[in-house]
C-alpha cells in the first residue's frame, strides 16, 4: 500500500538518533540531487523533503519511511 503525503503534513520517521518529526515542505517526483547524492523519484514513488520540528535539519525520505502524526 502506497502512502501519499502532501506539503504541510506532519510526519515522523526513524533516524539513527531515534524518532524525528517534521513537516513536509516539498514533494519530489523526478530524480533530485540532494546533499551530494542522486535520489530516485517518480510520480508513483516520490520522495518527501521534510523540515525537522526541533532542529534546522532537512531530510529527504520515501513515503514508506514516514508515518503521519496529525
């Protein structure tokens, strides 16, 4: 089952430091170079750019790694 998220959704994900939460700021549907790596994205399998709630960190994740919390 694919999870569809949208800009503004509040989500959490598991990182090396534990669970992190943030808001989706952008949805990528085409391959994107991000932090020195090419992230593969398609309209059917997008990647979501997320701003952390507690730090200035921005992460890029696929929907399968995210859980809606609002």
